[in-house]
């Protein structure tokens, strides 16, 4: 099941999104860095009988034409997207970087959701540690690594784009992120990561996008560090992947959950890319929130 392409107005442009239809409460699905709205296709397909799922392309990703102008704009858009959808108290779900995005939007009071779900996307460090990690994202060495691994910022011809998509599908089972995902879904997500620019295709996000969103303000009230959870009062579910980015820090997540009533921790087998590789299990978790 593919979603219907829609556009949602934000302050200086529009966000591309996929509307999967359905009836019931709104469910906003937010992808991680390097992904796009199509990553949620298999999760949304399992939930349309219970809710109305919509997945966003964040700034600088997928088919959204606008890029980030500061390190907060990409998550501030979430409040405007919910307003554009005329939703009251939706359920917000974010994977990886999208997990911080939905958390920050709620922490800043931009959205009052019925529930929040963070999928392998927690922020656990204090401000000093987080600032050092964000600074590491802005080095030439990191830029070179991201270009080599994911082709971020690559300008491709039609033939090169098609060949890249085919290679990603062909190699998916041996890929540390895509192993277990449907080949057709890998194809859809990879193809959506290319935006048409004149006579070429631009692989998104660009390195410039990553640099912009990682240039965070050390004094910001809503900051990508562990104290962001002090601002949350809504029911929050943390989903951790057994082979994900945060598996070794499960005890820290457990402490966050135990600190406040209304929080819970769910463990799922699989790698970091749970929306694509474990959609049935993740949809079951979200179904409970609905």
C-alpha cells in the first residue's frame, strides 16, 4: 500500500508527505536522518483500520523542497504540519533522528499529543558530551564518510540514479540497515531520496543539511541532550532495537522510563531500522497506543 502524496504548508514553504488514509485518530510518522516518508509504508499499511497515518519528509529529505536554515527548524515544522492536518491530539512517532524531532516538538509545546513514541532515537548525553558529538558531525572526515557510505549530496544522472537504486535493492540483505526489509520497500525509499533538480537527481540529505542541523545552541532550552525529557508530560513509549544504536545503553533508557509515570520501554528484536525491517512488530506496539 502506497500513500497518497500531499503537501503541508510550513513557515517558508511546504513539506512533502504521504497520506495513507484510514479513519480514527491522527498518527504522524517521522523518519530518521537519510530516510524519508516511504520508510513507514509497511507500518502504516497495518494501522489504517485503526487510525489515519501520515508520514512526513523532513526538511532536506525526500521530496520536501525546503532545507534547514537553523538547527531547530526541522522539528519546529512538526507543529505546523499537525496544524495543517487539522488534527487535535494525534499520536506522534519518530524513528532515530525523527525520535528527537517529535520529542523536541512536544517539549517546546508545539504539539499536545495523545501519546509519543520514540523508536531507537533517544538522546542520552549531557550537554557537553552532546555538543562534542554534534561537532564531530561537522568535520571533513565525517562528510567524506557519509558521501562514501550513503552518497549524500550526490548529483546523479538518470542512469546513475537507477543503477544506484537497483544496487541498493540487490544488496539489501547484506546491508547492516536494510537486512530484512522488503526489496520493493528498499527500492521505494531509495528512489524517494533523490530529488529532481533541473537535469540531474540530488541524493538527499546533503552534507550542508547535516552541518546545519548539527550546529546546535548550547544554551537552547530544548536541546538534544538527556534533559529534554524533563519537559515531557505526555505518555511516552521508548522502543529499543536489540541490535540498534542504543542497545548497549538500555539501562540508561530504563532509568528514564522509571523516573516518570506514564512511560514504558519496549524491546524489539532487530537492527536500528525497525520501521522497514520489523514493521509488523512495530505496528503492534503503535496499535496499543491507539
